[in-house]
């Protein structure tokens, strides 16, 4: 029986469930395209020897990922107004992101 090996990591204030070969989009990381990053905030790992839950992080566990690209999300419009007062403000926002491919889970 093949055991699924995965981890739950935290980056950018969000949590992601990752396995080797997955591609995820995270908040912008300060690393050049084509480089490798180590994500060491691992909350949970599951592998052949069972499940390990960290308090808050698992000791010695890390996830190695390759930076595929940087970019910006689609624009969202933020519109504020006050009725009957002629107050209107329209702003756009594009959130920067980093696309990662998970290369290796080090348990």
C-alpha cells in the first residue's frame, strides 16, 4: 500500500497542504525566480511512520520549493461611498504573489 506523504505549512499568514510535485500560489516571497526556498514553518507531517503534529511547528521538518514565477493577481476594485453626501472613492488593488513548485519534503 502506497502511503501519501504530505505536510501542512504556513507562509504569508496562510496554511497550505502540500505534497511533492504540487504547485501552489503564496504571498510574495523575497527570492529570485528559479531559486530554491526552504519553508520551515511546518505544522503537520504525514508519511510512512504516521502523523506528527507540531507544537506549534514540527522540529527538523522543512519543505524545499522552487520559485517558478512572481506576478500580480487580477485587479479588484474597492469602492467606498456615503449616500446623499457626494462622497465616492474608487481604488484598485493587485495582490503580488509567488508561484512555488514543491520539490522535496524533509521529514
